[in-house]
C-alpha cells in the first residue's frame, strides 16, 4: 500500500506495451511500421494541441512577461528589464503581507481540515445507518460554488445585522458590540479561513472515509483481538495504515491553500489598504487593476516556485516517515 | 443503557452536531432568499421566515437577463464537458496502450500543470485570447476550461484504461480491427463509470469557474452565472434575498447532479488518493 505503489502509479505502466500496427486510413501511404508509430500521436494530437496552446504556451509566456515592463497598448514596445519585476515584488511590503496572509491561511486551514475530516470520517466509519446521508450533508459545502459561499460568508460576517454579530453579541453576549469583521485585518482573515475550513472539511472527510473503508476487516479485527481499544486501534493500527493517504491530502490541501483567491477577492477584495491580500489576489489586482503584467507574472512565478518547493519538501520528508 | 449504546448515541450526537454546522450557512441562505426584502436587515435574523415568499426567485429569474446567464453557463459547461472528456479519453488511450517517443515527457508536462495554480496563467491567457479574438466570447471560456481540465481527466482515465482487461482488444486485433475500433467499440463503452466521473467533475468545474470568466467576459450577453451573481451582489448590495435566490438557482443543478451521481463522485475523488 505504501510508497512503492505510489511510485508505480506515477510511472508509465503501459510503457512496455508494443504498439500493434493496424490499418488507419492515413497509414495506407506509409509502411505498417510507420503507421503503428503514428497511431498514438493521432490520438494525442487534438487534446495536446489545446493543452499546449492554452496551458503550456501561457506558462512559458508568463516567464517571458516577467522579464519585461509589459506594454498592453498595441504598438508600444515592451522593454526587457531583466529581474527588475522580481526585485520589485521582493521589495514590495504588500507582497510580503500577501505571503504572510497566504501562509497564515495555510497554517490555519490545513491542519484543521485534516483533523476535523479525520474525526468525521472515523465517526462515519463506525456507523452503518445514515452513513450516506451524513456523508452527503458534510459534502454539500464542497460542491457549492466558491462565488456563492464567499458572498454568503460576506453576508454572515457583515458589519451590522450579520448573523455572526447577532449570535455573538445578542445571543451569546460574548461581544460587547457589533464588529466590522471584514473591515479589520485579523477578523477578516479569520472569516476567510473559517470559510476555507467549512468548505473543505467534507473533501478530506470523503477521502479519509474511503481510505478507512478500504482497510481490510481482518486488520481491524486483529487489532480488536489484541485487546486494543477503539482509540488505540485507530492510533496504533489504522492511522499508520492511512499515512500515504494523509500525505496525499496534506499535499493537496497545502497546494489548495496557496491557491486561495475567490473568497478573498469577493469578501474583502484585499481591503483595507491591501492588508488582507493573498498572493493570487494581489497578483490579480496588480495585473488587472494596475495593468502591471510584468509584476503579476513575476509574482506568479515566485508563487509557483513556493508551491513546487513545498510539495517536494512534504513528499520528501513525509515519505520517509511513511516508509514501512 | 449499555456502554455500547451510549457510545453509539454519542457518535450520532456528534455527527448531528457537525451536520448542523455544515448545513447552517446554507439554511441561512435559503431562509434569506425566502424573505421579502424588507425583513432582511431586521434583527434578530430569522432562520424560519414568518412570511416566506418566492418573490425573490421570480424577481431574480426575470431580472438582468438571468435566463441568458443560465443558458450561457449551461452551454459553456456542456461544450466543455463533451470536448474535454472526448479529448482526454483519446489522450489517455494513447498513454495507456502505446509506447512512443516522448511519452514520458508529454505525460509529465500534463502532471506539471496539476501542481501550479491555474490562476497564475491568467495574464498570458488573457493576452493569448486577445490575439486570437477569443476575449469576451463563450468559445474563449470553453477553450481555457478544456485545457485546464485535460490534465486531471487524462490522468484519471489513463489509470482506468490500464486496468481494463486486454482480451477483448486482442480479439478485435486478431479480427483485423484497428485502434479506432478498439477505442470506440471497446474501451469507451467499458469505461462508462470513469467517463461519468470525469464528466461530472468537468461539468461542475466549468459551471462554477469564476476568475477566468470575470477576466475574459465583458458584455452581458456572454456572462456566466458565477460572474453574474458576483456582479449582481456588488450592484444590489442590500438586496441579499435577491442575490441568494439567484445563487440558489445556480447551485440547485449542482446539488441535483451530485446527489444523483454520488457514487461516481466518490469513486473519482478517491481514485487518486488511494493509489498513492
């Protein structure tokens, strides 16, 4: 189950297959060998062409743009500025604020989603009746559009008659008065993070639940016979078995948290004074409000480098623990 | 009450508590949408409006060419789904059944784009769409949505195709059938569950996509629902009932699709995870 299987899943398993030449219309002109060699490319071409045009080319283009003072006006010549855009990003205090907020978002939402997702999955795994019903309910926030839930949370956390203010002030009397959740940086970040957790728990729950249910019954029974209590059988036997899945969830959640955009863009728009920006929202504002494409592209590449590095680090460090 | 029963009650209690928290914001949204506008700013906020009305839904549907947005979303999501599933199935077939020069490189180039944030490409995609005359058009949305969904779809379908038994395909080959026959008559029909899985994911992605739509589209005639709802909210700040009625109209198809095809969903989501 462990990493050896992972390596196989990623490697190209079909690589050993010999391509059997068979007549395709085009192939008649060529020898049977050439025909056989062309066939896979015929299957690949249409999709890969779209992919290359709208994904790979933009990926390369973004790198190019990041080295230019990019001019949007037709006829204007963009100047090559070397690493100036990268330097500008690194010297811009707001980009560090955006990085800080993104990291806070990751730290605040990823472990919470993993722990809550795991707890709910374990609870669901231990019941039979209504399991699908509960699973569906917990999963509803995941499938609800980001735009809709962002607007919904904006309403819940609105400054005057919002639900959050009402519950915390009028019902529970925790707050002395109404607060402007989205107008203050810490509370705005909290609301954005809470949305992330609320919307995300169902996803990790679903993955963990499927993993739990794929563990052979004999193993759990063996744990029970050994006299391990429920909690000990989870911590001692079942959770270690799930380590590869947890690594998968961790990596995907971290990548996801660095992708946070819509909630910030719609709930605060980075306000006040860009203090609630995350990396992607700041990139977007730089590019499409200030039309500084070079700066935006440089910021994108720095973000991609961070995500890439983080993913490699997690896989490398945690793989070692997972090995058994 | 025995210990086992007590434990069971505690488990169900915890699950119900969690489910209430999960559903609460959505219930609040429904309640707000059912209120006539005048009640919405009132405190205390009511979860069960005393005078529920469907007026907001009627207004939302008839206002601001909402029908156009709905149709646009549907057209874009359906075109994206059909084309993306077809193209990625073809690519997956090539990766699953052939050895060819550049295979590893091509496959890893697909995986690479799964690691990077899709939004980092928004600047060059904008410039590209401008050059190709695809800005402010639904075709421009469809091309980018297909390209963005191809990697994951190809990855999932390739894994599925590789698990298919080869005997039937060999029989077709013995009978002189080519790869086109194998692909259309054997691989695709046998893969209906996997195709349904990636199809559903692609549909929901295209239905919900926001950042590219808001970047590329300008005119009302080409707007999709998520975009329309976001702009609707900023234009009608205080008319939350209307905004949420529009939102609910947009998310109902998603919930119906999800509940109907739940098993494909679960299978697709966990296919990647359980392989690691």
